[in-house]
C-alpha cells in the first residue's frame, strides 16, 4: 500500500484520522518519528493474542491448554514465560449500522468491540429501544462496535445498575470469553496482558518476603507476586476504595491465595500511616497513568495538562514506596503508557531524588528504554510487540 502524502502524516492530520488528541500524537511523534502512524493504528485495535496467566500453584500451562482445547478453543502455551498461555483474537469483521442504536460508555464500548456483551452500567443512551430489538452498539462518538439483541427496554438500560442490556451477536473483533469457563472459576487462570506478566517476573519476589502493592486493583500483580512466592510470606495489596479492594479480594480468593491482605487506603501516605509495612522487601507500583498504551482505544482525549499532572502525581507514590522499603529492597515501577514523563523521566527523578539505583531486568521481551536508561528500562511497543504500550523499571533502594 502506498504511503499517504507527507501533508497527511502531520500530527494534526494523524490526530484527526485516528481520533487521538493532538498532544498525544505529538508525544508519540517525538519518541517514534518514523513509526507514529503504525503505533496509532495498533492502539486502535486489540492485540492478536489474548493472554492468560496460569496459576501454577494449581495447574501447569500445558494442563490448562489441554482443558481449553477440550472445550473446542484454540489455545497455546507461551514458551518464553513459565506461566503464560494465549488464545488468538480474530477480526476485523463487518458489523451493521441498524436503525435502533444503543450508545455505550467508552470503556464498555471497547470491551464490546472485542465481543463482550453490554451490561446496563455501560449504557449511556438507548432511545426508542425495546426488548427483543436488533440493535447496533456504538461508542459515544458514534462508531459502530457491534450488533446484537436488546435484552431489556432502553429506559431500563439507562436506569438499572446491573443486568445484561445487549446480547452481542457480532462484533468487530472476537476475543475469547474465559470468565464463564470452569478454568477461570476454579482459579486456574488470571486474564492479564503479556507485559504485565513480564513485570511480575522482572521482580521475581521470593518466598517469605513482605511485598506491598500500591494501587493494586484489580489484583493482577499482587496475585502474581503471591503465586511466585508459592503462597509463603506476605503480600499487602492497597487501593483507595472499597469497590476496588473487593475486586482484589475476590481474585485472591478465586485463585486460592491466602497470603494476600487487602487494605483500603490512599497509597500516597502508606509511609506515614502504616508503620507495620516499613522494611518491605519489595514494593509494586503501577500508578494511575495517562493510559496512552491501552488496546483497543477507540479514541483518546487526554491533553497537555493531564500528562504533566499525572507525572507529578506518580512521584507522590514513588516517595511513599521508598519510605517503606528496606535498604536493598526492590521497587517495581510500571505504567500502561508510552509517554516519556511517566516512564524514563520519572525514573531519572527517582534516581536523583530518592536514593534509588536502576537494575538490569532478568526477563526482557520488550525494547530498551530511551537515552541513558536504555538497558535499565523495558518498553513494550504496540506496533513491534503486538501488545499494549507498557513501561517497566526495576530499582533498588541504596
């Protein structure tokens, strides 16, 4: 395919074509001047592989793959990690724009785009829709993501706080649905992206450690740490709302991990409010970020002020993390974004201001970081690795 003229590859043109904010496109263009369009195109679609982390305290990857294949699913062991398997994602497929339309919230639409059913909390509008109608599901900007059948009237969809709203029959992409399967209910798997699984192995916590996971919901990294520690030691998972904490607890129970303790608190103050966590062997920090790496992203709206403020916000968590680490303790820092401010720039700041030393990572499946942190940082880039955009660094308190 012939490349579009140069005038159509300006940040302004790309922002319009891919429905990404101009500040986001400019940041990507500065970091990846020759690949920005490929990255944007990748961010608009889901990865081609849907990863699951196998709970190796209960089963082996091969055993889970065989059980999934017995159900007629296509599944494979991922040979480069000891606890990862994947299932292919298919598409894109054509979907119709029907006369009856249900407008889904952005995050819900991004799930429906991959084949998930639409539930009432994810509905923004459904004017004129009646139970039994064939409907198109669209995102808030009107992009069609799926078609299906309404399971309730439109008025109910927007007023109810629970319940199936649209049973999806066709979607643009089809990712496997595992949460209704026995392998999920029995705690044999946790659905987690490849970079997030890699992050757990970069830390590789040992049995008997005290590991504190700040901003822990929904519990992917906390449960992985507990699994790698073989259920020995202590994992304290912290998040700021009861709702988020309950999700962590639910996942820990489903996976059968008894060495996880869940707390509701603002993680920025754990160093002054939780004396019992001082001397931690490791801290996991995956703070709130700009999410300029999540896939699929149907459109992206964050602007200049948010990029700067989020970087400063993340540094508050970094200070608290260092405050509870023992000398020689490890800090795993990760973000699901591609910005420099929330990656290498924050790590350089932490090295200069907080007495941390970057460490080489024992598991490297991504690319090197930028500038002087190249060998000490790992980036997953959507167009190269077919993963979400992701940043990982490992640091030691010295």
